[in-house]
């Protein structure tokens, strides 16, 4: 059975979706079968990074919402986005699937209005692992603590907690770390993202690790190139030698069996 | 950068099941005990699995969300966390995992069933504990507002 990896942060704007996409691509490039589920139903976005906002749109296929309403099996909502890998890699065993959340206003408001059975999510994750024969299933979560994110954290083998070097992020992350410990997450890894150049990375890593008594998997620099890419692609494919991409690679090594 | 927030270990983290050393010598698979069966599992039904009994209205009507797991005592929370990851588990699987005698775990599991966190269901010839979680109802907004959003 494959591993479930949740990528979460207490506050929004920490770069969860970008990190999720880059982790997923890096794993797929190692010939792994990887799935991503966008459980940020209230404010979905990771589909943009994979180009599903152009050409093949979400509207043309099923989304996570359709599964939650019982309109399709969850694997039918999985879009094969292996095309983002370069041709040589795509010819290998690595595969990449994305289950997006719907961007239709009516779908988002329906979730807000009616809610859904969170048990379906758990069933759906397991179904994806089995049917798509995934080695890894990455869950891009909604920021903060709510029922869905708690469920995602509970059933995860690995939890990446993303924070920025910011007082609000630090305090919120302390709450999340505490909750994750109560939920017995087998492997919890902190990631500091969007770190300005003026910071001494190793010192920051040590400070964060000591503060939370947890492993810091990586410290990712704030980069001009990332801002320029503006979610229009997978950063580590565009800039494979960039410190961000190298840190992602190191994070992948920490979660491999 | 200012001082980051402090991390606090859960007070009862050390008091959990992993620290119990009671060894399981022999056991039997979960048998429904009187009055402890929950209602039907809201998770999409597995055709091979059927609820063992009719729901008890006073207890099984209660719905718990993942947030409610956090308010459980440490031992029961650890049981719930693990069973959630497994999707379902027999008493043997649970006693093997936590290295405790069935008679030590059975009351905790029965209480979780009674509280509506678990159901005891038949999967083939085995009785399995299955998580039973639901999303809490949302706060109500004006129907007019929803209609407006739907039109959008």
C-alpha cells in the first residue's frame, strides 16, 4: 500500500500547493506512481500549476466534488497529468494523477451549504491508492484546522507542515504541531518556505527545529524566479539546479522508504 | 524575526497505549457485546460488510467529526487514530498493534461504539471495528444568500 502525505499549513499563502506539486513531480521523476488530491474545496488552485486551467479544463471532466456527491468513482476524477514530466521521464514508470476540486461557484457553495461526509474522503484516498496503484498520494489541504484537514492529518503517513518566517505562522504552527502529535502522525516534517535572502538558513533551521522539537525537512528560499513563474508551471522542472529544487529533492529523499 | 510560538507536547501523550506492556496470550475476534453496537456506517458501504445490529437511537444518532477525536482520552484517541488509518480492524489486529489483552481493550472499544465513533460490522466471517465520522452541519446562512450564490 502506498503512502499518504499531507501538505498543510496553519495559515494561507505559505506555498502549500507549489510545494505539493514539486514534491509530486520529483517523486514521479523517480519512477513512482503519484496522485494528488486538492482537498482545498473552498479555494482550489493546484490545478493551475498543472495547466488544467487551459486546454483540458476541470469542467470537461470530473472533480473531487463529483465524487463527494456520488456522481463518479474517485478514480474517474483523477486527471493524468504525466505530460508535465519531460518525454524521457514520461516514458518511464512514473505517473502523475491529479484530482482537482471544482472551480464552479455552485459547487463551492454547495459544499459550504450542505457539507459532505468526511468518511467519503478517507474511502476515496484508499480507493485511489488501490485502483491507480499509487506509491504516494499527496493531499493538498485547506489551511487551518477543520474537519477535513484533521482527517487528512490523521490518516497520513507523513505530514509536511509549511510555515513562513513570520510570527503569526510560528504561533499557528505550534497549535498544528500539538494537534498532529495528538493524532499520532507517524512522520511530521516542518518546512520553512519563502525565506528572504537575509536569513542564515542553517541557523533558522536549527531555531525552528528546537522550537517545535521536530525535524525540519527543508528551508526554502524566497525566490524571484518563483514569483516570475507565477504558478504557470512546475518550478523544479524549470529550474532544476535552483536551491528550491535541490531542497525539494532532499525532502523527497527523507520520505522515501 | 521575533520569537516563534512555543510547542507544547500533549499532556497525555505519554499516557497512551504504546506504553502499556500487558501482553496478549490469546484472544477472540470481536464479539458484539450487549448494548454496544452502533448504527450503520455512513461511509460508502462495502457489500461484503454489514452492520451487526440495529442502531440504538439514543447513542447511534450522535455524529462525531474528526475534531471530536481530539477530545477523547489518550488511549481511545490512539485507538481511533490507528483504526482510521486502517479503515477497519478486528479485535485481534487491534490487540496485536497495541500489545494489550482483549479484555483491556474491549471496554474502550465498546465505549467508542457507544459514543458513535465506531461501528462493529461483519466483514465476511470477521467482525470489524469501522470508523464512523461525519461532517458537522454548517452554520446556517440566509436562504436568499445561497440562492444568490447559486445564480452566480
